[in-house]
């Protein structure tokens, strides 16, 4: 399913983007992702530099109230469903 050639190329591209354009990605909030996405991320994150991995946060505010705090840094509560 995953070709080592493509995975290696994607990893190199992610590293180059981070090295040369670090300001492009502040953080990524993945909100209420299906468990399959979390499982794929747990495997794939080892292919990326630590500095990229640290920018991804998987949060579940509908299940865990404390996960609302990171979301409220970017979106006001009045704009949330």
C-alpha cells in the first residue's frame, strides 16, 4: 500500500519545507478525527522530523472538555457549533 520510495520522498519534502519555510506551518489542529486517522498518524509520524510532528495536535473537544482550550486559541466560542 505504501511505497517506500514515495514515503521517503514525502519525508524529504516535509523536511525541506520545514527547513526552508518554517513560518508556513504554525500548527495543525486535527479535530475529532476518526480513530483510523490517529492510527495512521502514529505510524507515519516517525517519518517526519520532530519539529514537524510537534506542530500536529489531535484534539477531541466533543469528548474531552480540556481539548477545547487549544481550539479557543484560534476560534472564538461564539463561532463554534
